[in-house]
C-alpha cells in the first residue's frame, strides 16, 4: 500500500508541474505524459503476449523528465534529467543522474522515438552511447481513468449504480 501511495504522490506532483498550452499531462497528445513500459514477448507457439512492467517515465512539458521503478517493497527514482527534441523522431536526454547505470550520469543520450498513436510510443536508446547497441522499448501512456479494482476489490463505476 505504501508503494501505491508513493506512486500516486509522484504522479500527482508530476501532473502539477506540467505547464504548457494544454496545461495538464493527462490531456497531452505529444510525448509529454506519464508512460509505463511494456515488454512484448513471443511464445513458443508464435503468439505474442504483453508484460506490463513497473517502469515509468514522466516527461514534463518544461523539458525535464524522470524515470522510476516500482519494486515489490519500494518505489525508486532511477534516472532524471532534461531533454531537448531535435526532430519529430529524435531527442537528446541530458542525464543528470542514473543510479542503475552510473556511467550514464552527466552524459547526453540520443533517443529515437515514434508515437504509434497518442497512447503508444516506441523508444530506442543506445546503452553504450556510441550507438553500437540499441535497446528497443514500448511505452503506453497512463490513462485518466477510474480504477476498476485494486487487490481484487471491485469499484463501482460512476453512473452505473442502480437506485
């Protein structure tokens, strides 16, 4: 429960800090938003499955970002910095600090990105910064939505109550 509370505080504070023409992250159609990484894996039978991770990225309208991870017993900020969009498919992250890959701290990381639709983004980044090894990731935008359940407890959706 502490992790969910920490996540909600983090998301709420990120939403408050977004200042653009659209004013709020939840209505953004650009890369500005709160994103969750998903992995797509192929099964032996060729079927594809999606695995939702605990990795999140908040891209603020003011040119800052941070990445955080929800783990079984804690939620941590993994990386933060600023970014500059260079074209409609490339940006550069100016990494201030990365705790998982400390050698990336203080470096610039070129990122290739593509918005598949307004809620799905693919990202490719070079682990070694020389562009020899590229990692491909898929991210989905967090929706503004009423939760349907938490830990098996179902919520009643607004407007669906019978009197």
